C-alpha cells in the first residue's frame, strides 16, 4: 500500500491500524532548533481523543505520544528539534476486535470495506484497519509540529453545522469552543446540537457535519501557480481526512450565487501603506497564492457508516445478506474532525511557508 505520506518540504508518513499495537508517524523536513516537547503535541491530541463525552465513541484511548527521534535536550534544558526525522508513537490500549467478528466477511455500506478488498484482495475488518479514523491521531501529532513552524500564524477550527442545523454567525465566539463538547462557537447552537445528537445517538444512527477552519496571520505570497496552488493543496489535505465528502475555500459554492460586484474583494491602501480588503470571499487566496487575509476553508463530513440499523449488503463471497454494526462509534464523527482539520491546514501552511522561504532566501 503506497501513498501514506503527505507534503513536500514538510512531509509526514503515518503507519499503523485501528486495532494494531500502535499507530504513529515520521515527520521529515522540520527545521532544527525549534523547541518541542511531548506535552506540546499531547495538548492537541487530547482535543481529538475519543471517549471525552457521550457524543463521541466510548473507546478509551489516552493517545499518549512518545517522541522517538529528531529532538535533543541541550545544556539549557530545552528540548529542540535537530532537523532529522521526528518519530512519533501512540500505543493502542483499548481495542475490542471481537466487536467485528460477526461482520468480518461482510461489507459495511458507506465504508471502505468493499473498495479495500477489491483493490488489495485483503482487508483488516477490525475497526476498519488502515481506513479507520484512528489514523487521524497521527495527523494531529504532525500538525502540532507544523504549528510551531508558522511564525505569528494561528489556526483554529469550529463545527458550524450538524445535520440541517447551522450556527448563527452573529453569535460567533472563539472562546465558546472550549466550553462545549462540539467545538461550536455559538452557545445557543451548541445547546441545540446536544439535544439533537442525543436523539441520533439513542436511535443508534449517525449524522454529518460541516467544519470551518480559519488561519489568521498567514503572510501573503504562500502558494505557487499553476499546480502548486495553496487552495488546491488545502483541498487535497482536507479531502484526505476520513469521511470528508466536500471542501470549499472562502465563499466556496456560495460564490455561484453572487454577482461579480458582490464577490469581488475590493481593495484600498491602509495606513501602513499595504493593501486592505473590504471582504474575504476569496478565503485569503487569489490565483492559488495567499493574500495576507485569513485563510478560510470548510469541509463536509458524512454520517458515520457504522450504525445499529440493519442494512442490506453483500459479503466477500458474493452472497446477499444484512448487516448491523456493533461496537463503539461516533454518532457524529465531525466533532472530532475539528482538530484534524486544523492539523491538516497547519501542515499545508507549514509546507508552503518552507517552500516560500526557500524561494526568497
């Protein structure tokens, strides 16, 4: 199986399966002399960690990260990157492989079971194996390192829609995200999400969500035409996340409803002599290159495929059958996708920052 790596100058490769002994990644291209500790990476992993509320899978994984290589503690007591590959390991401690024994030969509708089997002739049915969202913990770990490469840049994400229910953007408060289990910036919407998802969860079903990631402090000039566009790399990064079915930048699909006059982000000269924009329909990117405005991306996550409702399917022997999925699953996988989306945006920005730095010298 190839294509387990992402990035160019800042590049990471993940390994491991959902029910294997461990997962992990190797981060290559991180510059030397950047202070880095396990605790800093752990802080981001704890935001993605399962089992923290009744609205996520109850799999109890501490997601404790170990740095295996690529750092050195100097005489001043500060641990810094050495410029060599950074190896990260996260042990799996709460696998319940028996939960999948009844469906080992059956294909879950909406899951990667059939396609993995069709491509490789073999698959790991335990939690989806390599197709499991468990792999995204590695992305979050890599993203924690990427954040430290970006000077003055802040990457934050929020859940802005669950099923048909959207937040009221007039209520947007970044501080509210840490006060509810949904990473929601609207307190009223978070209360609605709680009631709504309780019903979904008790019915043994699932629902999708939309996540918005905003990167502030991005300098102008990141990205390159024609096939190294910042927005195309962001789209690829976000589409690579499990269960993501759509990505948009700035106004996105909404731009199709705007006139040219309404969509154009008009410009004037600010007091510092630099251009300022009256709006940001472009999402901080023009011609594939950052403008200096906040980079704004949204992605849609489909409902979790593993649900308790019986569904028609087939097995790998060509028999028609029915399936229902037992075990522990997220009723809305979009919740824990928020820190994953942040990580992937940070990784792309770090990669493009290093590319740009190499260009300007």
